[in-house]
C-alpha cells in the first residue's frame, strides 16, 4: 500500500502553502472557513483571510492567528520529521470517505466539518488506506479482557487486508494498532497533536512502527501539543475515514463512545463488544447496544459482515447442529416421546406427544429409516444420534 510521495502530488506549491497557512490559523473544525475556501479556492482564501477581507463568521474563526506567517516553517518542519501535507488537490486525498463529514454538516450536524488538509507521517497512501478501513477504539484504562479482544480484532482485520484505524492512545487503541502490526497489515493513527509530537510518551516506539508501514495523521501543524479538545475533534476523523467503528470497551462518558456517536451521525456502521455486566469499562458498550446505537459483535467475522463491504460471517460449524434439527414439528414430538432404553407402544407415544395415533403409526417407520427409532419386542424406542454420526 506504500506509494512514493511524489506520485501523490497534484497540487501546486502555492496551493500547499496556502492550505498550510489556513490549517494554522484555525482550531478545527472550521466550517465557515471551509466554505469560504470552497468558494474562492485556497490561494485567494488565504490572501483574503490574512488581509481580513472575509465574512464576519470567517473572521471569528481566524481572528486569533490570521496574521501568522509560519506556514513555510511548518512545511519545512514537517519535511524534517518525514511528514507531508496532504490536501484536497492531491491524488492521495481521501475524498470519498470524508464526503460523509460534508454531508452531515450540510444536514445540520454540528462540529463535524471536513478538514482543510491533513499532515501525514508514514509510508501508507492515505486514500488507499481509508478506502476499506475499520476503526477499533476503546478505553485508555482498559482491562485485560478489552486489550486481548482489541489485539485479536486488529490482528484478524489485518490478515484480511482491512486497514485498522485508531487513536494511538494507551489501552484499547494501542492494542488494536499492535494487533494490526503483528498481522502484517496497515494501521493508521489519528492524533490530537502534531505528527512530530511524541504523545503519549509510552507509545513512542509504537508510533514509529505505525509510521514505518502505515501512517500518523493530524490536522495540527508541527510542534502542536496535545489538548483535550483536540482529541475530541480528531474523533470525527476516525469515524469519517472508516466504513465502521468497533467499540471494544468504553465507559459511560468516554472518547470512544464519542467516536461511536459521531460515526452514527455520519451514517457509518457502529459496533460494540459486550463485556461483564459488572465492568464499568463495558458500560458504554452496553448502553450503545441497549439504545440500539450499535450492533453487538463478538468476532471479526461478525464485524466484517456488519460493515457489509468485506464479506459475510463464516457459517456456523456443522457440529453446532443437532441431528434432530432436520425433523418436522410432529416427528420431533414423536421422537421426544420415545425412551432410549424401554419400548413404547404407538398408543403410549401418541398420548405423550399429543399427536394422533394414526399419524404416530406413519411417523415411526420413517424415524426408523432415518436412524432415530427402532422397533423391538417391547415396542418402539429412541435411538440417540450424535452430530457426527
């Protein structure tokens, strides 16, 4: 999935510089600035924002930083960190997945405007990775149960060539990324800080491994530190860039549940794993399921089937079917009325099963032919069949 950076460049240097400036002058999401750029293009929009020649609502979004002149430094710092700025004018821009953000914004959903550009550090082609991806998210303070499941889901998705998106946080996010890496697949981390900012510190090695075969992605310019509101803002990107979101563990109030709520608002598939009823770490998952805001899933096959684009769940094993499942309603009642170690007359069977004796006399020979019953000196008795017989 790795593609040379130059192969993805369709934008001019002026467009990239303008986008870098526009990203730096706002705290995303910025719906009014986004609309302004759509009307005038990034170069003219950047010139007019810097001059203060724009509508009042755009001025409000950009007032604090519009006189900034560090866009060139941001691009240079990104290049030194091995990162690049991917913008809508590039081939690598994930236009189709991000369309859901634009549609939701047009329908009145607040705080989900599409990004003006994305800083990317890593070898993965962002458009290709987001084409058929699943988000796996959950609590930072995860249980062993949650981390185990996140690891398994990440690994199984990767072995099926499904990219795994998450937020690189401690706990469930990190486990999902590690699982995808161990499965030899592509994994992408959406950050609430700059792509050259090592956060959380405990995940530095993991972040470097993700960048080696996948990507670190952020709306925030180089050197931008993490902040609580930035993690909430980036959640819309996790939801928007993927086909479905799996919540492995989440408290009643959690970032993972916030991501799931946004995914639902975007029309994306939301799934949740059940946990112990005594575990607060699963309370958010249970609430999503109870409120019909998420589909209960227990395996990767169910995840892929629920998302819909990647195939269907594996069929139940034959051993899970009982031989008597093939019997009709009356035949099943007659079979249940027989005894395995003592013979019974048709009249006794009829009374026990509540089936007319004439019908019992017709069904017993059929059961014998199929290996469910045997006629002996003392009457008819039941033959207990195993699944592999």
